[in-house]
């Protein structure tokens, strides 16, 4: 049996280099086809009628006018009379028509009577919530004792509201029945393999008859694991009309019903001893993620304060149900913890960098990495030179401040299967039913395949995004890169083994004495004895080599658990309340990096998304109607190219990191920005702005309560 | 509810988009536009409410199609002509994913009617270059990884091309101001900034 490992650093020609993404040219030339772009012969366009009320009972639905319309092929009531609707924009009726415009007309012609019911959408005011579900209190050590012995205590209130996933490509599908029993669905999904069962079950056909295709998808961030009710309805409309049907959510519903990150509010107390060691933590948090409330964020985050107490209350609210949002619960927990700790550092007049370093042993197994990263980050930020105590940086109206934060994540590779083919003509191919969310999955698979075969990346072909390929896990929780890189590596090693056995006699050595390097199969001990790759594969006859690789599997190729730190440098205008990012530094480890360019892009992207939830975006609910007030992209704010400042990313590589194997990266860097930026703003203006996003009105309100003059 | 509900532009409480897109009565949505653009008084051509035949010049090729007058240029390109580089994201002139060039100027195709574009030269990302023969800005996008999911990319590429035409030697500040009309959810702005600077440094869009 061959050995399954990654090449040593001096034998990595492709892995770890800055390699441009293999599908980059298609994307930048508009040639990459997304689900939204799919057009099939005879395809109809579907639209849904959203409910205008946050809570209501459907009394009657009159679809007659819609059905009578020319060009309308099917009208399906999704939630009929008697149904209780629990959030605004929930889908009531779906319509399929010849054109998008006609579908829109038909939706507008539908009449629904509702009995409007009481709703609740404003969970920040816990006392007004009709229902609060407190969880069991969790206690470790002797918190009461720690607070009574404390040299200093700090207390604060922190909160971040619900944010939407706001994928650029909205959720949706194109459903196509190739005959009465066989369904092909083009899906904008994070789970090509996983969707098969969801469609087959709902439509009552064998899973073997369902095919899911997703060649490119325009962002998911945790919100696209499900076929969704509208996906099933899309398939039903297609079955009913015997025509392919496309159903993509419109922007308003996309922002309301297709995923959000739960809110978190918390009151926190911390305690330290005379040396500045953290001794006590006490938090009460609450939040909502829709009608079923929300789970508890892991508080305190990363720092295992020896004496701690935490209680979380779940608050049901009439908003679209939450979905996993990049690093579920971590950004909120990180925000609450790192801001509370920074407030403590300010209370005892200590530089937070020193305070974090002093308490770094509380971070557990990754303490050394955190310390190394904090010191490196401090250098890159010029922390010691630039940092000033709160509110003392800047004489004019513009104040400057620094903030930091740290985070963790698992990121172990998911289950994945890969088929690797070596064709007699020398072409090589990997097939995996995975998906590329823009993270670079295709590029990673190509890099691993090319490295293993000693070929150039452009010489290999990667086929993903089709459930007919070997099953692979959903892309969530930073599990994809570990899953597909290791299944591909094992499959490629297995395939190469077969090829080496085939050509060994011709080179007059045992297969173990051969290696695949630089387009050649050569004898390790005398590199001048070789066959070119093509000469070697030419000996295969008519059939290609087909070999499988899986994860988990033999050998150590992956690991789990990362540390990361981030620092922010901001300017805040205390007259306007506007915060500007000057610079952010992110130091991140993720084990062995397969492609440096796309890995760094993940971190730049996460910083940008972090700046977004720290400064710009949030769902603004109208307490009176229970609707989302900013249900379009003009008012659901995302940052633009001028809002990100200077972003510095450093990936930890080399000894201590590479030998751990591959670890996922999508989640970790999006966790810290909110905390780091909030801390920088507090440092700049001398007072904590308790909420994210740090909009100008909130900054001014906090200043009014006391801050930089 | 999700259809345009924000009064804008004409102060009548009916937005331009409502006027065009949400009216169910075709006659109301009839636009009064001459073949060459906005009508001069006295010589008006009335389109609709039924589908009308128009001709669009897309990436150098004349293409005939039949659309209702209320159909946007973006929907006509995507749904009728299979030109899917321009994407629909906000559908409300906010995000720039649908950016195309119309007679050399960047426009949001979601906020222009197809009939308004009749006779005009429309260029999309597909028209700037192809994967085998990329335009310098497309190449720079690839080299600087100025794209992740790639959904905002074709619109951004077109916006960058036109920005560089106006600003052959841009500063970072110019970029921040000039490219503020396009949004990216994946967070590729740093790469885009570098792609634009690199293209300029290497001799610009004609290099
Ligand atoms: S889709 Fe046209 S600007 Fe957003
Ligand atoms: S690359 Fe995904 S939206 Fe820009």
C-alpha cells in the first residue's frame, strides 16, 4: 500500500504557491454559468407571493385572476387557508409563467385575506418579549468568590443585531424533469450531494433519479444547504407544467427569508486580580434567530476564565429563521467577549495587547500560536508606537484608535470521495460531487492532482458540481478544503500507483523506485532514466486508470483547530460619528495551505465582510408592521471599495503549521473583525459604542453619554 | 411588496421602476420613446403594450428580439439573448452587477429599458474578452484574484474598463471614488484595487 502524506516542503512544486484560480478567466469574462444564468428550452419563470405581515393567519387565497392570465402556466398555493404565517415575506403562492414579467403580473393579481396577529420583532427589549426561554445556567469554578476577591471589576452591555447572508446570487433553482420519473435540478447550493435526498424525499422519487448540478454559485455563506420549500415548489411547478422552471428569489425575500445570523445581546461582568489576571466572568445573554429563538453563543469565547457563569435566553421572534452564517455563533461570542475584555483593560489602564498576552494561557492548547500571532500582528500594525490610552489619540475632531481580537475554529475536512482518472492520452481528471462557493475548491483539487502527478495545473481537469460524481460533503464550517484535498490526494496516489506498476518493467526498476516529477515518470536514484508522462500513459491501452480516494482515510492529511488574531486601526469623526477603517491586520494559521492566493483571498474577503457587519449592515425591523424596512440593497448597506482601508494578511506557514495537514479557512477570519473594530472605536473615542454595526448615530449617542470631548 | 416601493426621481410618489415594471395594465407602462432616445415633442412613437420588435447591438452583433416595452435591458440580454455576463442582484441600480457599456458609457442594465437601448452599442464582459483572449483588466482580475464567487465580477470588470478609460493613471483615492457604484459580497475589493492599479501600470486597457 502506498503512503498517504503531503510532500515535504522542498518537494512541493505546486502546493502552497500563489496560483491563480483555475476558473478565474471564465468568471472575469462572464463565461462562468451560474444557476441564475441557466436557460433551458421551453423554460418557465416562477415567482412567489410573499406575505406582507410578520404574523398572520391565511383566511382565503384567490388565484383565479392569476390563473386566467395569458402566459400563466401554473399557480400553486404553498400555504393555504388556516396556515399561520410566522414571518414577513414568507411564501404564500408560487406562479410559473412564460416570462418573468408575466409571473410578476400574476403574483400581483392574487388576492389573499389574512387575519393579522400580534407579532414581536424587537428582541433587544427582553422585557417586552412575549416568550423568553432561559437555558440552564452554566457555572465553572467559584464566580461569586472571584468577584468578591477581585482587585477590579468591569461591567458592560453589548449587542449585535440580525444580519442577512445577502448572497449576490439569490437562492434558487432550475428544475427540469427529463421524464416523469427523473429530475435534474440546477441549484445555487453549498450541498450538491446533500440536495439529492431532499428533492427525492419531497417529490417521492428514488434518489437515484435525482441529479443536482451546480457549476458556479454566487455566494452562500452558510445559507444554502437546503432545497428549501421554494426549491421543492419549483420542482412541483415543473412537474405540473411539464416544462423546466426557474425560481430565483427576488432581492426583498432574499434578504428576509433566505437566511440571517442570530442577534446576541449580553450583559457582562469581568473580574481581575491585582496582577491583571482574569479571574471572573459573569454573562447573561439573549438573542433571536426567528420563531424558534437561538442557541447560546459560546461565552466566554476562547479565554477560559477560571471562575465563570453564563446564562443564555432564547427569544422567539417573527423574523425569517436564521441559518448558519459563516462561523455560527462565533462572531457574536467573540464580539461580546473581546469587547468586555478590552473594557476591563481600559478599566485597569492596561494596554489591551499586554492584557491579552498576560492572560493568553487561558486560551488553552493554542496559547503559543496566539502569543506568536499577537506579537507578529503588533509589529505589522506598529501597535506599540501607535497605541494610546482611550480617547487620547487626536486633538481635532478626528480621533484614532487601535483594537484587537482573537478567535478559533475547527475546520476538519468533511467526508469526501474522489474518482481520479488517468487517460491513455495523458489527460488526468478528478471527479468530486463538491461545489466551489468562490473559495477556490476547483483550484485546490487541481493543485493537489497536479502536484501528485508532477504535472502543471493547467494539464489537469477538475469536474465538480454534479451529484453524479462521487459523493462529497456540504461546504459548511470550513470543511471543504480538508475534505476534497485529502480525498483527491488519496485518489491520485492510488491512480499513480497503478501507473507506476504498469511502467516499472520498462524502466527496469520496482514501482517504489519511481516518482512522478515535472511531467516525467523517472527513477528516483537516476533521474535521467525516465518516460515522459505521455509515454507512460501511452502504455495503458484503451482503458483509463480509475482510482478512488476518500476522506477520512489512511495517513495524516488533515487536522482541526486554528488560532487567529486581528487588529484594527480606525479614525472616528466625533462630529459626524463616521468611522473609517485605516488598516486591518489579520494573522491566521490553517495548517498546510494548498493555494496561497485563494487562501489569502478568503481572509481579505472575511475582513471585508467583517467590516460590513461592524460598520454597515443590519436588518432594521419596523416594530409596528413587523417588516424589514431595508429590504433592498440601497438600504441594506454593504461596504464599497472605498470603505475597507489597507488590509494586511499574513498566513502562518512552515514548521509547526505545515505538518499538521490541511485545515479549513472560510470561517475563522470572519469572527474577529466586529470585536477588533469595536475595540478600536472605543479606544479612539474613549467610550464603548455598545452595538454593531457602529453606525454614526450610535457613535454620537455613545459620545453624548460620555467620551472624547 | 418587494417590488419597487420607493418614490424616486419624479416626485410623484410613483417610482420610475414602479411605473415601468409593476403595472399590470400594459397601456399604462407604455413608454414614449423615439427610436433614437427620448422623444422630441411632436414626434413620438408609441410602443406596446404588446411585445414589440427591437434590435440590439450586443458585443458588435445586431440581434433582433421581441419584448414588452417594460422589459429591462438586463432581462432582455439575459432572458432573450442568452447574454448572461451581466447579473441581476439588486435589480434597482445599487450594486452594479448588471453594468454594461451603452455607447461607451457604463450603465446599470437593470434600470434601462430594452427599447431605450435600441440602436445603441451594448458591450458586456463577454464583449471585452474571452477566456482564451482576455482583456487586460480581465487578466488583472485573474492575476490579483479579484474575484471569489464571481457573481459581481463581470459587472465590475466592465466598470473598471470604463473607469480606466477615464482615469488612465488613477490613484487609490480615484479608485475608491470612481468604483463605488459596484458592490461585492465576497469582499474582493482589495484584489480589484490592485487589478486596476496593475492594469494602469502595465500600460492600461489597450496594452
Ligand atoms: S442589478 Fe443592476 S445595479 Fe444591481
Ligand atoms: S465575488 Fe462574490 S460577490 Fe463579488
